[in-house]
């Protein structure tokens, strides 16, 4: 049964791989046997992670990518093909950021940055890498990292919630378009997991109040996303497309 989760021979792209969940996803995919392409803007961190993966016997390539810039995504695809002989067949769209504040006070540039990164960035990466799979006649799996914030509302989080709602719905649209080509498209919607984006909030008094509202009374551990990731990336999830796996300790269903 464990062979169903084996990714030996696969090539996996992870965006936002320089820290947080992206770094964890890349390590998990490498441990499962995939050759990993680490994409982000902070090359020093990516190269350090690539070194860690290769020290454990894996293969990794660090590429500079800004998901809001189509030319950098295309360059990453070309580097992937040159290094590994083909396009990535596991694509993890993980890059994301947030700008918070009352929507009436938010600057247009901040709103645009959130939407461009969290929504348009997913589309740009998918267009390039899933498009390459179609051209190569190669099956694959794309995993978009959504959020429970895309299904619930968050105080002062209008842009982020809107971007993640769009990401999840875009996943379903992509899934029906890619199904005929053997490319599955699914999403993972995490609840609260500590990363560089939210660590200050989660360790504040308000963060403690949030923790108490989660039915399991705690925040998630990164390792608790490994199973859903491998399910969607591997043959274990071969009949899944257009699905979203929510991993949030029951937060979505807490009582009003």
C-alpha cells in the first residue's frame, strides 16, 4: 500500500519553498522520492534547502521565481527541463501573502499585491507548468494551497479571504479542463499553522483567543499536512480531481 504514495521518478515544483509550509512540502516530496524544484525569490534560502535535501540523498534545483511575473515562471520551466529532462508533473502552488486592515482603508497597491500573488500567481504557474504537461502528453497532479479563510470571513482580511476563495474555485475550473489530459487539480485548505506570515499573531493574546475557538484547541503542526499532500501528489489519489481537503482541527465547523 505504501507504494501508492511513492513519488520516485516524479518531478515536483513547489512555489514559495523558501520558508514555512512550502519548505516543508518540498522536504516531504523529496523524502517520498521526487526530484524537487524549489521556487521563490529568496535564492539564498532555496540553495540552503537544496543542500539539505541533497545531503539526504535527494535531488533538488533552486530557481528564482516571482509568481506575479510570467517571464520568471517560464525561466523556471526551462531550467526544470534542462536539469531533469522534462516538466514538473507534481505542481504545488504554495506562494501566498496577506495584507490586513479595514477594506475602506486598504491601499489599492496592497489589494493588488495580494490578488496578484495568491490568485493570479496560481493561474500563471498553472498556465505555464500544466500547459507544459499537456504539450508533452504527460499526466500529473497540481495542488493549489487554498485556506479556510476562503470559506469563512476574517476580520480585516478582505483581500486575503477573497484571494483564497478565488483560488479554490479556480481549482475546480482547472480540474474539469485538465481531466481529459490526465492532469488532476486539487487543493488543500489549511487552518492555522504557524509560519513567518502569522507567527506574531498566533503568539499574541488575540492568537490565544483564536486557538481556543478551534475545536481541537490547538494550531496545526506542519507534519499534519504531509498526508494530504502525498495523497494528492501520488497515485493514492488517482481518482481525485476538483477536490479540496480541509485540514484545520475542525475550525470550519465551530459553533456560532
